[in-house]
C-alpha cells in the first residue's frame, strides 16, 4: 500500500525536489551576489536557507494543484460508450462555438483571446478524439501529454529561476510591482531583454536544461500511468492534497513575519511567487525604496510653493458669487489628441467633437497622467499627480478621499458615476461608492434599455439614453447635479450597432470605435438640448488616456497628449487655452470658472489663477515624468534620473496643435527641474501613504 502511494506521488516528489534545488541554489547566489551589500554570519545563513526552504515547500504544494487536477481527470472509463461519445460531442460543439459563432464571448474580448480559446478547445477536442477512436494508442498519447505537462512545469521552474536572478541582479530584491509592470509592458521588456542579454545562448541553455530534466523525471515516473487509481483512491488522495494546500495557503503569509530587519536577508529568504502575487494584488510600489528622494520638508515646501497659501489644505475664496450650474463630466475612453482633425487627423472620425471644440473653451496643450482608464479617472477625481504602482482607484486604501465629488456634494449637488459596463471592473464601484458617489452601471439597465452590448458593457448610445433619464430624474428632484460618465465603446473589440456610422461594426477597427463614440456623443447632446436643464449645465469633455503608449522613449509625449474642452451654451465663450497643463488641472479650473468657494486638497491648479505654473505630469506604472520649460524629467526605479530637451518637430499644423517632439538626452541635468520633479512625486507619495489627502 505504501509503495503504491509512493508511486502515485513520485511526479510530485521529483518536481518538488527539483524546485527546492533551484530555489536553494538561487539563495546561495543571492547571498554572495555583489549587489548584496549586507554580510551574514553562519547562523544567519542557516536561518535564511531553513525558513526559505519551508516557504518553498508550502509554495510548491499550492503550485502543484494543476498537476493534481491533471491526474484527477486521468481515466479510461470516460472513453467507454456512451460517455466517450457524449463528451466528444460536447467538445466538438464547444470548438464550433469558439471557431465559427460570430459574437461569441471569446470574440467579444478581442485581441488574440478568441484564437487562443479556439486553439485550446480544438487541441483538447483533437486529443480526446484520438484517445477515443484509437484505444490501442491511448497509452502512447497519454505519455506524450504527460511529458508536455512535465515539460511546462520544469520550464516554469527554470524560467522563474532565471527571471528572479536577473530581477535581483538589477534591483537587489525579489519580485515586486515592477515585475507586474513587466507583464503589462511586454513589448518594451522583450526589447530590453533582446538588447541587454545574449538571448540565443540563454534560451538555448534554458531549453536544453528543461528537456534534460523533463526527460529524466519522465523516465522515472511514467510507469505510474499504466495503472490508474480507482475513483475512491482518487478521492482519498485528493482529500490529502486539499488539506496540504489549505495548510500551505494559511502558512505562506505567516512566513513573512519570520524574518529580520535586514532587507537583504528578508528578500533572499522570501519566495518570488508569493511576492509577485502580493505585488499584483496590492498595486503599490514604494516610492521611498526605489526612487530618488530629498529631505521631506524641503520636498513639501518646493511642491506647495505653487499654491497660495503654501499648504496642503487651502481655502479658495473667489471675490465673485458662486455659479451653481449643473456639471456633466464625460471622460472618453482612449481618445488620443491625434484622432481629432484639429491635431492633423484627416479621416474625419470625430466630426462632432471637432465642431464642439470650436464652440468651447478648448485646452490645446493638455496631457494625461497615465495610459490606463483608472489613471485618468484618478486624475479627474482626485486631481493629484500619479504615484508609482497602480492607480489609487485599484488600491485597498481608497475610501474617504478628497474628490471632485466631495466638493460638489458639499454644495448640495447630487453626485453620480455613470458607466456602461459592470463597475466592479478595475475596482471602480468600490472606489466611487466608497467616496460618496452613487453608481449607475450596466446592472441598472432594464433589458429593453439595451440595444447593443459587448463584453465591456452597453454601447455609448445606450448609456447616452440612460444618462438623459438619470439627469431628468435629478432635475425633477430640484437638486443641481454632478455626473461623471465614463464611455466604453472606443475599446477593443470596437463593436457597436450597425447603421450608425459609415464604418461597419464588423470591421472591429479603432477608427470605427472612435467615430461611433463621437456619434453617440452627438446624439447625447441632441437629446440634452431638448431638456430644460441643458442651458444651466456645464459639459466637461476629456479623454482618460491615449489609445497607445508605446514609443521610442520611456514617455513619448504624443502618447499622453489628449483633447479636453469645457462647453456651456451662453456661459463659456469659445476660446483656446494654449498653455501646457495637466489632466489634474481640469477640474480645479472648472471649479474656478464656477467661482466655487471651498476648502481644497487638490494638487492640480486652476489654470486661470495667478499662481498657475504651466507643467504636466505623465507616468507609466514606474517611470514618473514632469514636463516643464521644454524639458522632460523622468524618475525611475533604482533611483535613476533622466532628462530630455524637447524639440518640437516641424509640421503644417497650427503651432498649438503640433504633437510630435524629439526627446534629446541632456548631457547635464537641470537641477531645479530635477528637484521639482522629485518634490512632486515624493510629496504626493508621502501624503497618500499618510492619508493626508482624505476628507
């Protein structure tokens, strides 16, 4: 009996031993690595290796879940009549659905997802068919699949070991949010790897090592596939495995407390997989650990010097009476400035927005803070520079913040966030409800209110219709309103109702997505004009971010340039504001136009105030930039600082609509701008962490 159990768990033992060996070698390398500036005595090294080993065992117990599931479903009985034919029929139906049914759930996600789903289901169907119709070859086919499973496990172990080495080699740390960031910016990371390392020898070594180890484990364990345990034995083994996984999941977080104050000891003892998971779920990158800093008091004084008084909390006291107009903020998904004809686009995909811009206060030199929707929402709602890591919207500590909504609410406004999708996506519901907004999203739509929807939500046209109903109800209640509508249609897969524009929805093109959103906004304004509240409403239209972020440099300026405008018939005179400004300045400027008397903690400026300093903050998850004085200053992890001179490229466009800059590395850093950049991001990070920007 014991020998039988040993045979069944042999694959786990061999893989587990190999994983522990790789982890052990990695820790030894880290201990003696030149970047490890701390020294350890014998007992400290033993402690690091011992507690690291325990963590590795616990992690492998969880990671082997997929292998356990594979063995659980190994069976000969499922190929017997009629079950085998029924299962095969279901798999064929699933393949037909993924491959040929238009608008299936996988195709709604767009990108390569439909092809991946089709290949996976097709491969599974093909293999099941082979084993069903070729019973004499079943063992051989099963052996091939088993070899592939082992190969993938060994490849993951080796590839992770190599990745952890290179990550530690650069940062002196285990995985953190930068590693998560690397998964997001795969193109840039792959390019960096190709330029930095001998890629052919490296991958040849990884592939060769993986094949050799896989072949060894396969030869030692394949015999166990010849006799499969019965259902009750599987249940017994499964129960034991589930118990081990439960214990491991409980103990892994506890292992973080078994450590020292020595950062290197803590990092070397840790396991990369839990660290990666923690970074992925916590969405933060500690500014003070990775970025250049100056004395905190100096940083705060430098940053706050742009405000009057020089303080985080300031009283805004206009000399003229407040103007209690309704406000409709519309943030448009992925609307790059270069989609508009004003900025040189010749495809006429934004005819309505181009015409509206000429009737509005148009911000011609406006930059988004980031390249994700949550970053744009953060800029428009919190009005603060971006912080390293993920947007505050996606963090756990995101409640009771000082927001645009809280200002309007203090004035007696009804405050709502409108979103055509399910707002649990990107943690929007949690954030907005946690900050006093009422949320209207797809779950509030009746079936008859939805003419078209895809995976991202109802069409912008349906949301426009819903917005009119919501606003009419607010107007009938006699309260002024502040509504923030986030559009969704200009997003892959770029599907929308047919017959609205001259680009068919089946084309699934970016141009179609942009033009349909433009159409939906035109329809919204046509409906709004018929309502009594229209002339007493200010409309703020601004992109959340650009359509893409990749460029030749870390922060290509044209990938952050967005359109923005404020429109109010009879109130806002058509004009263009041409000075450099940030997305975080939009809402403080609006409140200035309304002469609001309020106490503020916004870190954006009213661009029409005497204290305004033209500048813009742009960032990825880890590169933090300041545009000011024809220079771009960038702060990066490991306390790197870069600076570029910005040279406007010639074009036939009007001066204020030229988009492209050549970013020329400077030979000598301009110290005042470097200090200002550090001050902005350091102070913001410090205040966010210390909850200084809350109500």
